[in-house]
C-alpha cells in the first residue's frame, strides 16, 4: 500500500511503504457491507438477522452520507390488489428494459420490510389518522437505520472509505481494504466471507443534494473484480434547484411558474417533458421561478413536509411564493439515472463469486425500465436488493467458513500507476469529468460528434490517472472511479443509436426496435459494449467502442 | 457551504466532526472544532441538524463562499431552524413530520396539469 506526503506546491506525491507496516487495523467478518446509505444499512441489518457477524464501512458517516440521508425517498408502495396494474404500467413505461418479476419482488419486499423499522422510525400519520409507510424523511430514516443496524450488532466504521476489493486465489471476493480518515488515514483491511457493495451511484460531482461522496467507487471496484456494468448510457437525468444551491428537491416545483430574464412567462407545463424544456430555456439564458401557485395549505406546511427546502429561501431573504428566483438543473448521473453493476438476481448477485451489489451501485433497468426510478422504484430497489443481498451474503459466508485465504488487492487506477507516479492536477481531471458529464448539449441532447469528442477527452484523462496517479489515495481513487464511470457512460451512449427513455440522441430521435436490449459495458483501457445476451466474438465486435 | 461554528455556543461535543459526511470539520486541540476542509462541504445542512447547541451556520451557497459574522448569523434568527422544524430533541412533538403529504402535492399538480403524465417524475 502507499502512503502520501505533501510534495512541492501542494501536489501530493507517493511514498511506497511496505504493506505490513502500514496495516493499522486488520478485521474479520462474515459479511462486509461497503456503503451505508439505505441499501447498505438494510443489507447489514438483514445479514446480521441471518446470523452473520457484519461490518459496515462508509466513506462518510452512516446516517448522514449518501443521497438517501439528505432527501426523502418515497418508496414504491402498492397494496396487493393493485400490483398487477402498477407493474403492467411500469413495464410499458420502461420501453422494453424492465422485468415484471423483478418489479413484483421489490414491491412485495418493501411492503413486508419497511414497517419493521417502526421501533426506530416514527412513520407519519396522515390527516385521516392512517399510518403512511411509503414516504420517509431522509435524515430520520438513515438515523433509524443506523440505530437498527446497531440493534442487530453490526459494527459500523465511519469515515472509512473502501479503496479496493480483495480477491482469494480462485478469484472470489474475500474482503476489502480502505482508509480510516479520522485515524490518520491509516489503512485497514477486512477479510470477509462475502461482500455487499452498496456505495451508491454517481452524479459526476454535480451539486445534487447529498451526492458528494458518491463518486462511482463501487462501479470501479466491481469492474476490477470482473463484473459488467449495465445501462450506463442512462445518465441524462437532471433535477431543479435554486441557482447556487444544492436543494434538488422538486416537490414544490410541481406548481412552479417560469420566466426568462425579460420577465416573460415560459411555457413549461408540469410533466415528463419539463426537464427538456427547462434545459433548453437555460441554454438560452437565465431562468427564474415563482412558487406562487403552490396551494396555500401546502405553503403553510412546507417546513414540516421538507424542512430543508425553506432553509435556502429564508437565508437568502427570498419569498419563494412572491419573489422570482433564479433556478438551475443539477445532473443526477446514475442516481436518478439508471446505470450500475449488472446483477443477475434481485439479491444482487453478480458474475463474481462472493460479490453482491445493492442500491444505486447496481443497474436499475430491470426494476425501472428505461425511465428514471427516482420517484419510488429506486428506494424499493435499494431496500429490497439490500435485504436480499444481506441474506444471500450471510448464507454464502456460512458456506465459505472462516478459511484464512491469501488475499490479493485488486485496485489499479488511482492506486497503482501503470507507468510511474507523477504529480497530477487532480482538480483539473475532476473538472474535465464535469465538463463531459454535465452540459446539456453533451448529455441531454446527445449526438455522435459530441459523444466522440467526450470519449477522446475522457480517454486522455483516463491515461493520466491510470498511468500516473497515486498521490492522495482517496482523491486519486475517487477521480479514477469518476473517469471510468464517465467513459462507460459515453461509450455506451455512442452505441445506443436511438432515443429511449432517459437517453436522447438528436441524431437518432426515434426508438429502434432492434435496441430494445440492455447494453453492457466493461473494460478499462479499452471499453467494450455488448448487448445483453450476446457474447463476445462477432456480436461484441459489432458494438465495440474503440478507445 | 458551512461558514461558521459559533465559539460561544459550541459545547465541543464533537457531533459535527462525527456526522459530517465529507469530513470537513476537525477536532481542535482545544476549543471548538475547526473548519478544516470547507471546499469539501456538500451543503447538506446535516451538521446543523445534529448540533444541539445551534452553533453552526451553513450558507445555502454551494459554489461560492459567503462572508458572514457570528453576530449576523445570530441576528438572522436562522440558527437551529432545521433542527426545530424537523422536530428533533426538545422540539419533539411540536413540528410533526409531514413528509407523507409530498405525494399528495405531486398528485394535485398532476391533476392541475395533465393528469396521466405526471406520474413518472414524482421525485422529491
Ligand atoms: C434529492 C433526491 C431525492 C430522491 N427522492 C427519491 C424518491 O422520492 N423515491 C425514490 O425511490 N428515490 C429517490 N431518490 C433516489 C434514492 O434516494 C436513491 O436511489 C437511494 O437513496 C439509493 O440508496 P443507496 O444506499 O444505494 O445510495 P446512497 O444513499 O447514496 O448511499 C451510498 C453510500 O455509499 C458510501 N460510499 C461511497 N463510496 C464509498 C466507498 N468507497 N467506501 C465506503 N462507502 C462509500 C456513501 O458515502 C454513501 O453513504 C432521490 C435521490 C435524490 C438525490
């Protein structure tokens, strides 16, 4: 492992020290959970319930970090009699990429399991006196899940980002290794019978609320272990916020009225086309908003529905119901997009033995289809995949037993430079990722020429980071994950030469029935995109993205 | 971004150091914690929510620093606002969690606009 020291002009350089001497902490567990948002926390609880000794490691603090904590995830909550219809509608809306059986599974698991949190979460009581389970508030939900995990004996390591997975000699995953940020960045290693990756999606460092620690680390780590990504082209999701703020909570905007800088009202009706319209308006100039049409009873209760939403207005001295304030759109990346690790079952199992993937770390195409799962499906998926992955991991850990296998670290880019260590401008590389993954003209209104240019730019960033980076381990590793995730996204978007759901190509505005398939991506220096179900050889060459 | 920890309110309990998801705040050898890595702040306001002393001020601005003095922060009357409206700690029972109303708002907006289409954008 490496340790870092400050070099000239504040750039970090790497000092290689021997593995043994830098290992501050060596732990064992039956199940290791990486990431402590809702998916990871549910996974930890369910693995512990199944009798496993569980360690959960989060980059930040399990309870506040991740997109679950800062927002308020509404779960897909459908009573049994209404499920056939709800699933049928979603399958149709999903344009060929959804799977009815997976949707039924997450509705059922959510229905059964969410109420089990009642001892730790005070579910809301509506005006008719009924308990409402589906709508939970993020900070309270994650505080409850943390307490629930502790009730079940889970060991939680906060401020302990995982940097890489560890493999046994047969290629199965046997744990992970990371840093203790509040303990002098000391290295820790966990040997585990089975590992659940639940490190979230990525907004590619947009100002999407709560997304800063989600840099795609889980995608990179799974890929290094041999897993495929799926649906990485579906990153063209954006959410409105007051300009210069992170408050991407859209409820109040369902009644918004928009204006251009001359005060002319814009024709942007509430509905699925609104994001596109807003993006076009923002390309033309600043856009202003007023929430005067919000019903009075909701205005009066906004602070008890979403207490963080008024913080922004109050502190800026804006009356959102009278004044016009400037708005922007923040990119959701894969978070309210769809891409992630391809999993073979609702329990998050992957092609890699010993590795399960849950929540936004996994592709959500099978449960959401080609459209965003952001309104309800995502949470039901995070809960279900977490719970099922925890159970499956506990079961596998029992079978594997506590054998003292030799573990090989799998991390490459950002940790172990291929060529030689060189001081890199990590901030510039991060800015480079933003430049390709946020602008509307490159993401929301895609076409071959801009995608090809993005790919070239990102390939250049990848070579720098893969060949030379190793300084500040966490930052260079995060940056490697961001660049890798962006490259899979752009490569896949080039191959989907049609418009489907969240993916729009202005040079291919129609659905292509031939492309009603999920697209898999893999590879590092050379990225390969294949249609799911096809394997290597001729088929994959047809879709290969030269890199 | 987080702009202030008010020394004369801070009880040095360490909660903000523990809960900040991006590890912005560092324990000091003596005195209130330090804003050690403000550039990493993700403007989620959660340090404020966990600060029982209402000693933290997070400016809503996520992409620019804001100059504010402790006196101005106190005078704004906004310290502790998030914790209060969330009904945490001593505010329990006074501000009910009405998150459940959110779906009603989307439904009403959908009905007011075009009924069938609003359903897939029901994000929070
Ligand atoms: C503002 C907003 C509102 C939303 N509203 C809804 C809604 O109403 N309904 C709905 O269904 N969905 C909604 N979504 C989506 C939903 O919140 C997510 O799909 C869900 O919360 C994902 O949970 P998760 O556990 O996978 O990810 P997260 O909650 O993001 O957790 C990931 C965790 O992994 C940690 N991590 C990252 N890297 C590492 C590493 N290297 N080592 C260790 N830990 C790591 C992070 O710190 C974080 O704690 C919303 C999203 C946003 C942004």
